[in-house]
C-alpha cells in the first residue's frame, strides 16, 4: 500500500500540461497549485513555498510581452474599428484619452498571467532546468512504489 504525504500533490513535468499552464496563469506554482509563483509583480520566486519546486530555471524573457502585445493590439484595434464605424460622432479627444488608457490597462492586467503561463509551459515541457524535476520526481515515484 502506497502512503501519501500530507503536502500538496505535485505534478511531474508534462504529466498534465494544461493544468500546469492554468495554474501558472492564475499565479500559482505549476507543480502543486498551492504556492505563489510570483514574489513581486513579475519576479518569479526561486522556489515554491508550498512544495519546494525550483522555479528559477525559467527563461520567459520577451515571449510574454509579445503575447500580450498580440492580444491587446487585436482587442484595441477591434475596439477602435467598432468605435469608428458604429459611433462616428464620438469626439476625437475622448478617443485620444480612452484608447491609450485601455491599452495600458489591458497590458498591465495581462502581463502577469501570461508570464505565469509561459513559465508553467516551460515547466510542463521540461525545458531548461525543469527537466531535472522530471528525473527527480520519477525516481521518488519508483522508490515509493517499491
């Protein structure tokens, strides 16, 4: 009979990638879903405070901003298009204030969830140093099963 630890259940990399990505987008550890992935706004913690998974291996770099720019540009572009075609009488001064505020607001709101999802994707695929977690976790599973 296999005994379970009292700690949170930890996912091995690529065991359940969509769940890991969802956890990362919600700002939680991609392995356990309990600990927080960010120490500050965009600063990824070195280690999960709940399960001890090392998170410092990530190399998110410029990919999250590219994704955010892609999403925000489409949303704001469509908003400008709708405004120009359906609300032709809307003053230009109002639009000159509205769209930059919407753009900055959406960008700041999306940047952290997108970065969390990218870090979780790297974890789920075993990229960079996250691949060692797979080997360590597989060894632990073999020992507990035997």
